[in-house]
C-alpha cells in the first residue's frame, strides 16, 4: 500500500485554523474547500465540525491526492473531491454557504486569485464567509524575514507566484462583493483572513 500523502505544514496549522473556523461556521452549511491537497484539513475539520458538509476540490489531476485519506476516514459529511480550475468559468459547484482555502493564493498567479474571488463572489450567499489561510504582506511590506525569503523562493520557481498584499486583496474583494471582516494572526507569521459576501 502506498504511503498516505502528508504535509507537515498542514499538520502544524490545522488545529489553530480549526479554532477560528469553529466560531465562523457555527450553523449547518456546505463549505467549499479550494485546494484540498493531502486532505489533512478536510479530515480534521469535517470530523470536528460535523454540522458542516465539506466539499473538497483541487486542480484537475491533483484533486484525487486527498482520496486515500478521506476514504480511510469514512466521514459521512465529506463529499467526493472534485476537480476545480478557478480559471475555468464553469466550476463543478453552483454554490456553497461558505468557503475555505489554505496556502493557495501565493501559489496561484494573480489571474487565478482574481478568478477565485470572482467565482466565490458569484457563488456565496450574502453573509457567506470565505476563510483563507497563508502568509500575507501588509501595506506593501513583508511581515517577517522568513516571509521575504519564502517570497523570493516562490519567485525563483515562477515569477507569477508570490505572497499577496492584503490591500490588493481588499481592492479585489470590494469589486467582487467580498469584504474583509477580520484578520486573525496565526503561527509561523501567517494569518487567516475572513471575508464576508455583502
């Protein structure tokens, strides 16, 4: 049997993220996860928040990476992972009550970030929240030396990648109906940003 896909960063951050999600997603809801990856977040969040229906997604060709873990977990509130390319205007889901994503915005090109916000702006209901975790810049500045090094590393792989600035995301969000409601400091110089559809 092949080894279970595993991410150490997911293992490190999943409990701090869960503590925030517990107070954001308090009512029964369908949550769309963008970039499920190994499924470590999906498994924990669905288990600890049984009132939520969790819909994993990832890029076509990578969306099955989480399947082994989620099949083994046998959680009744996790749907089969779907392939989702945010740049494709036809997403495989027509709507969701809320959304979550971790460590994706700095991997996507800016066109992907724009498409993600536009897609969620069309699919979330008024009052629906989008929680996104990762490293972010503030007012054009890195929040730590380690984030600056990480950004440099990303750019060396692909100039389209890189840590996004919260001010740029606010401007983008305002154009798609997503307003930044809260910034939550997280371990390892990361943040969890809570956007609300208005």
